[in-house]
C-alpha cells in the first residue's frame, strides 16, 4: 500500500495537463546500493557481487540465471518500472562496453547503483571496488553529453525538458551504517561521531550530491529512507536482544538519519520550487510488513534459512569463531528452512531516539561486527 502511494505520486509528478503523452516519465535514473543494484558490480573487482545462485532464480525471462540483482527476482526499481510503464533500467556498466547500450536504450534511463556503496566515499572499501554516491553522480554526468547529442527533436522542449521530466530514485544510507559506522574493527567513524553527529555528516554529504544532480537539470527526486537495520536476520539472531526480536539501538541510530532526510526534503522543496522532492518512508514500509505480514500475503515471516544470515539485498559472510557459535545457537533456537512457522512475535519498535553512551555504543558495535557483511 505504501508503495502504491509512492508510485501514484510519481505518476502525478511526471504528468502534465498539456498532453496525455507526457504522463510517462522520460527516463529513470537510479542511485543506490545493493537494494537497487542491477548488475554494476559484476564489472568490478569486489566481494559484493550477486552473480551466483540463488540470485535471480525468479527473475522473469532470466532463465533462473543470476544477472546482478541482489534478490531472487525483481528489485523495487523493477517494480516501479512495471507500474510506470518503463523498460527495466540497464546498469551503467553496460554503457562502458563496446557492446553496451545504444542511444535509444540510454535515453530510457540508467541504473548507477552499486552494492557496498554508500553516501561516504570510504564506506564499503574493505569489500573492494564499488561506486560511492559521488562516483555514481560522476558516472551519470559522463553520460550527459551522449544523451544531449542523441536528443535532437525526440522530445518536445529538447534536452532540458527531457531531464526535467525524468525521475531520480536514490536509495542510500544502509551501507554507511552496516559497512562503516557499525564496523568498528575497520572504521573509526563509530569512535569519532555520536549517532546524531554521524547522521548529520551523512545528510551533509547527501545534500551536496543531490544538489549536483539538480544543477544539471533534474527536477523530480524520490529519496528513500533507511529501513530498520536492527531487524535484519543477522541482528535478530545475534543474541544482542531477545531472540528473534529487533535490536533497538541500531534502529535508534537509523532514526536520526531518517529524521534528517525527511527534514532535508522539506528544505529542498522550500528552496527549489521548480522541483519536487519526495521522502520514501522505507522504515515504516518494512516495519509494517514485520508487524502485519498477513496483510502482504506473507504466511511465514519469522523463520530463517539455517541461521537467518541471508536477507534480500545482503549476503552475510561469517568469518570468525564467535560468529559461528552465534549461528549455531540461532539454528538450534529457531526453525530452519523446513517452512515450519515460529512463534509470531512483534518486533521491537523505534520510538524516540535515545543515543547510547559512546563507550556502550562502541562495545555494542564491536560485539555485532566481528565479521564483514556484504550489502
């Protein structure tokens, strides 16, 4: 239901009273991480790849082969394309090869998202090559001259109207926590910043890149918040909270970022009346699925494959003896992939943000991230 509301709004954004032909956006430009990456990391030297089974097994027309999407089937962006009547957005990696996109395909939009990438340039660097947000924006700008040369009279109003009618989807922030702030064995951000200050840092960097995209002529933006990271299977099985329950401290940290992003959207709309910025409440959408799974046709939601270390958009790699012990305990305490439903429990919620003390937060994050996750 929340997705339908967002899509309906996007259709309205791309509509024009002048002509029904303009009810479909000119193109879709996607920036983000593994939640929306559709193959860019296949061309990079990194650990964060989705080119192996079981990724892609349910993707329509794919023959069960993994194509680079970090899920079994369609991503959120694919579903958005279906609802808006657009072709699936090809990855940027195909525009840099001799057998890449032709002009017509390029004009339909490009996906620049990269698994393990984040708002900060250093996020995810331990996983190898990836496109951070700033690099994704530069990649987009490298396509603009080609797009301009291809425009000619394809769209009334030309290049400027084409960009103004296009939609930008941005799904970032998760890795800046999972593969940076919470990974204190490899990054010092968890020692340097309080949760509030770190959220402010992310929003400041995010703002610069959003305005860079605005400056080239893009005018329609969907900015997705971060979901309840404390509810991902890895943390729910970590033993840091009641078994099978969300870890509140992580969700509280994410809450500061989401509040900042929502405020930023309001400021951007006030400062740029010629553009429209939307906030996508990912946190609520996922939280509602966890609390009301049957509303979405989900019969079993609180069971885990083995120990629950797999989740849509992320494949956790366990590398330490402590992580293996935690996994064994979780396997023994929870149901396996047999499909037997476990006792339904309401996950913990994120209420008003309360920042844990620095010492407690560092000790907490150390205990979670002794191994390196991939997202």
